[in-house]
């Protein structure tokens, strides 16, 4: 049984995530909700840290749209691939971006 507050959408394609503070791709999205993001990171991340990320999702017309989010790292663990799983709580997102994200999550095909 699912005990999360919000519906999550797993990602079937590669959605790279950029750390906007460094301009570097930090990893790719595992799943998304309006409250959080699970990231498959390329390197270990600092625990309990704040991050600014940007990434693209498609809007209802299939057009790629860039979202920018502020998030707080909640947990991380080493993946079997040598990468790192990390969970983040969204703490800052523009209203327009939140609306797009909510519609994208609800459009789980």
C-alpha cells in the first residue's frame, strides 16, 4: 500500500538534472511528485543540503518545458550501478512550474 502524501510518476526516459549552482548535470530523475524527486546521482551528494535543480518535462502538448526547483536532500544510498539514489523534498517552485509538474504527474500513461 502506498503511504506517500502525493502521487509519484516513475520516469521511463532519461531526464537529466542540472545543478543550477554549478551548471553540471548531477544525475537523472527516477521519479517525481509535486512534493519531491528521487534522483539517480552521478556522485555522492551532501546530506541534509539544499540544492537548486533544473530539468525538462513535456507539457500537455508534448513540448519540452524547463522547470527549476529548490530542494532539500532527505536521504541517499549507493545504487548497485555505482551511482547514488537520493530523495529530495521540494521547498521552492514557481506556481506555473508547480501547475505543469502536477499535470505531468497526473498524466502518468
